[in-house]
């Protein structure tokens, strides 16, 4: 293979990462040229929009564009000035070409076993051309009534239902009555207050079904809908980042093969319970976790259910303020890994427990920034703590020892806070370092750990690096970051 000029997987990855950087650099130059042309034509607004269009290629975080549902998007009005129309045509031509180029790079990444990078590139391509049908199909969308919808959504819409962020899926014909504060109670309608009283007296609460979750709460209908929407966003990103955890290589390849019918897995609905108060949560789960008071949420594998609670909030406060969304994302990530794969009862008990918690801590960084959903970042709390522990506190457990730690080792370690910080830092490193060249190794490590097929040296084998080499790379990765803000952490 060496004689024939073939590259090793990591060398291919390095070459691919360089090609991606060149493509974005070239596109940025073209956008700058278009912005300069706009300014020369006196099109100040268009120049500003063009310059702001391309987000920088972030080295420390994933940027996932929020895609418009409407097909066709915006275009200049018929009475727009000729210069504005010309700018729009030039702008759209650049964007469509960039979409095709990124799609080509994505298919190349798939052939090299870089599924995570391929999906990143496909999403960035959709950001440029949201109506690219082949790209939309990869993510499970189909055209329906002038919008891009999933198969699940199309089924709901055809049944006469509509999604509302306050109420979940309800019959479209009933939306006005819901908005007036009425609720159905066959054979009549009652007030929100009466509905709340009845449900709490009978302990039946509210249930909101989404494509991938069934959320029950005794808080409110709005509370169930809020949690359902948050969890759907988490699922959307989790399913892209960890696609090779739950799909085979052949299934992923079929997604990018325009000649074949895309593989579309049937959605699995995960159960979630959100109690109205912490005291209810504590009482319901104390038998499962004697130290329930120190938890903010938990996933229970034998019942295949994630449990959370709403915090007390002042009257009139935003409902989101009463929800610890970081904990929701963390525990629901455990749920997704547990329920969408073949999980061995010994997962994490023979070592490599770091990767189970590391992945959950990474997903808890989910937030929105402008037109993008974001994961990771050197400025997230756990990542700042990881940098501080390693660079200023001098705390570090070498890879060989760290990967050998079991769940029991973690739970009994008096330095557990620092151990968690290191796992968060290592996970960010494996996902983002050098264009994400170790990202697929991380996913395959997760797969091995959850299936119970991992060995003490599984991470070294998957990355193609010795543990000592990973120790040094991780240190240099942290040192290359901007200076840390002033801070102080507990000694543990």
C-alpha cells in the first residue's frame, strides 16, 4: 500500500481537513470580492450582509446551522433596484456552488470513514442552499405543502394537527380555543385552571409526544411541550455527531448515495418524566438513589426513563428559568446511548468510564448563537475548568491510567470534580483537535464501551497514537488556547 501511494487513515484525515480549510478560505475571498463590488455600487446593506454571511471556521466548537422550514426562501421584491437584483444573483450563485463543493467534500469524507465530518459539511452545505434536495434527504426531510418536513411531521400534518411550542401537537382546528385558555374535557371544554386542578388531583398530569420523546409532567402542558422541544433539538445534534454509533457504515454510505433509497431508521420514542417540584422528584426516586438530594436529574436504565424536575421560580418568570437544561441534556444523552445501541451490563465497569461521562458533558454545552446551534467551545465552564486543572493546578491523570478507571473508581475518588473536568477536556480535544481527526475514534470508542468489547488500550488503537503521544498532544492542545480568565476552583 505504501508503494502504491495510499495514505494512512490519519494522513487522509489531515489532507481532508486541509481541503476543507482551503474551500472555506476560497469562499471567504469570493464573498469579500462580492462585498467590495456592492460597496462600489453603493449597496451598503448588501455589502454588510455579504461580509457577515460566512461564519468563521471554528476550531473549538461545532456550528450547526438552523435550517429554514420554508421552501424557496427569500428573494428581492419585484420593485427592487437593478443593482440589488444583480447582487442577489451573484450571491446565490456563490452559495449554490459552495453547497455543491461542500457536498462533494462530504462524500469524500464518508468514503474515508469520517461520518461526523461528512455530516458537518452536509449541514454547512445546506446552510448555503437550504433547498438542496439530496442534502435534505440525508437528514430525513421531504417537501410537503411548501415546507421541508420529516416523515413523522408529515404524518401529523396530514392528520390535521399542528405543532405549537406552548401546547405540542394539537388539532389545528383547536388552536384558537387553546390560545383562549380552554382545554378539551370530553364532551365539553373547560378552563386551564379547572384542567390543572383535575389533572393534579387525579395525578394524571400532561403528556406531550414528539418524534423521539414522550414527556410526562404534573407541572403544565406548556412545561411538557418545552421539555419536548429541547429534547428534540438535542436528539437532532446527537444523531448527527454520533451517527456511526447507531448506524452501520453501509447505512451511512447509503445516506450519501443519490442512486439508492436513503436509509431511514424508524424513530424510537424515549420516555421522560419531569416532576413539578424537587420534593416530588426526591420522594419518587429515593428508593433508587439514596443520595437523591445531590442529583439534578437521572436516567434509570432498567425503566428506560429519564427523570427531571422543575425548580421553583418567581411568579411570572420564564418557564425556561425553572428548567435545568444542562442536566436535561446530560442525562438524556445517557438515555440516547443506552436505548439506541446494544448495551452490555458491564459498560464502563471494566474501565473507560471517562468516555461515557465525557460525551454527556459535551452534549450539555448545547446552546444557540445567532443562526446556529453550538456544541463545545474552549469558553464553556467545564472546558475552562479542564484547562485550569491541567495548566495551573497541575492536576492530570495520564491517559493510560485515566482510561483504566471504572465507574466505581470515579465514584470513590475524592478528586471527582477534577476527574470530571479532565474527561470534559479530553472529549473536547478528541472531537476538535486538528480538524477533528480523532472524532471518529471517539465514536468508535463509545461503541466499544457500551457494547462491552473495549480493552484497556482501545483509545490508543483507534487513534493510532500511543498513550504517551496522546498525553503530549492534549497538553499542547490546551497550551495553544488563549489565556485563561482569572478563576479559583475547589481543591478537589
